[in-house]
C-alpha cells in the first residue's frame, strides 16, 4: 500500500493535483479519503497506465474514459476466458476434443 506522496514520487512529471483529479474522476481507486488516500498495488499499476496514456501517448482527458472503459472490458473478458479454459480443461478428453473441433470450425 502506498500513500499519495509515494505514488507521486514514482512519476517525476505527475503532480498531486493531477493524481487527485484521476481519483475524483473515478479513473483510479484509492482507499480512505483525501488527504489520507492509500493505493493498492493494482491501483498504482493503473496510475502507471494512465500516466503513460496521458504523458507518453498524449491521450486527451476527454478520451480517457472511453480508453479506460475499453481496457476494463478487455481485462474482464480475459478473466472470463480464463474461467472457460479452466472449465474446459476439467472435462473428459472427448468433450475437450469436441469443443476444440467446434472452435476451429
């Protein structure tokens, strides 16, 4: 867990007000309330992602909600696909073979 000052220290060009704005917009989750926000490792990873989009790739503030929504959908689908793969792996060989044949068309 990291506090705001520790997260900002990871990114020399990230201001506290910018990070606070991201939390207030719901782009990043933080536990607690200002100024005592605490960020989990996954939240810091999301800060890193947003920082890259905003600072390295110049994605506009107006476009960020769409980009983040699409990424969240991709991550959710990946999770669902992992669950499906585990369910298929647990099936008998003939069922797995039939599923693979159906996927390949």
